[in-house]
C-alpha cells in the first residue's frame, strides 16, 4: 500500500507469511525433530535470556562461616580449648546473591552496539533506528522483531500499547472538538452568564457557621466558565462515544491477541514453562 508505505518500519520481513511453522517445547531426546541449522542462532535472544536467567537461578554458591567448637577427642577433657571451625552454608541462585548485596543487579546482555557509524547491523541497532527513537514515532511498530528480541510477553505488551495508542487518536480528536464547542458556546451559557452578571449581584449565605461571611455569587464566575468547557451539552455525546470506543477497543484487542497468539504459536501454552527450561541447560 503506497499510502501507508512511509509509515512502515524498514525491517526484514518474513520470507513466507502464509506458511505457519509448528513449534514444540524443546527436548534433547527429540532433537532430531527440530530444524536446527545453527546452534548459535537456534534460540532467539528472548529465549536465550530466559535460559541464562534460569541457569543463574539454579546455580548454587557457598559461603564460609566460622563457628565455635571443640576438637574431636577433647570434648570430655576439662578446660579443652575451643577451636574455630569453618562451616559451609549453601544458597541458591542469583536472586539470593542480590538479596545479600553481593551483586546490585543482574541483566541480560544486549546484542551488539546500537550507536556509531559501523556497518555491523544487528537486531538491537535495527530496533533503535526503526523503533526506539523519537524521530520514528509516526511509524508502525516492528512487532515481530520486538517479539524476537525481547520475547513473547514483552511483544504482546507493545502490541497492546500500539493498538491503544492508535485508538486514542479518534478519541482525542472528538475530545478536542467537544472542548472547542465549549469555548465557542461559553458566552451563551445561561448559568455562567447569570453568575458573572455584576448588576444582579446575588448575595449568598456563608459557607460555614461562625468564621465565614456572606459572599457574592459573581466571585465564582471563573469557576463557572471553566466548568462549562468540560461540562456542556456536547459532553453527553462524548460520553456515549467513549462507551462505544471502549467496547470497540476491547474487541479489536481480543482479535489482535488471538491473531498474534496463532502466528507466534502461543495457543495452548502456559504462561511459564519452568520445567522445560532445565532441558536447555546442556544444549
């Protein structure tokens, strides 16, 4: 489409979008069933990061502690000297080390550099040039590349965020029209005109019992005019429009979620497959 071509990100497209490949949780016993051309690129960056995190969570570490005890064979002797013994305590995982302030944080490594004039193009640099810059805010998101680099969970989040941003455009336009209608009809609003009329000078009762005095209704003129900007007859139409907008957004998101779940092969899978990650450790 030539109309939307300037809005498309310049990222490599899939070779055959009409063909859907089947996927299955990885198993070393059935490695012959997978189309493995290169072990270094078989898992995408998101999967590799989760594998490394799982390895770090399962790695045990030791910490030596000094304890007071008596030497063997001398426990029954009076006045036997107490000896310092080293006792090993085990802790598991990078999360324990972070909790004990051994490390401040742990993050997965990115794929190459994203700045500079070098010709080495990687997925991180491509995402920076076509997605993570203010200069390309008007373009569509390369959602497949985001999913490949960060994983399915973050890919679904940005898919939802992109759809939500697109739906905010018509609601923003309608909201601006309603606001401008309030500005145009401000002088014709009867309640605010009566409150701002200094000749009538309505005297109001005190707002409290003892410390408050009588006050003039015209002092609330600015508040009445400002409230008309957001509370005018057009806001009734805007409220009905937003109710329909919310329903349409929810239905479109359900459709997009099912579509991405089908092409990304997420149907029938649990949110976390921790049990299968142990099969990756020696691959």
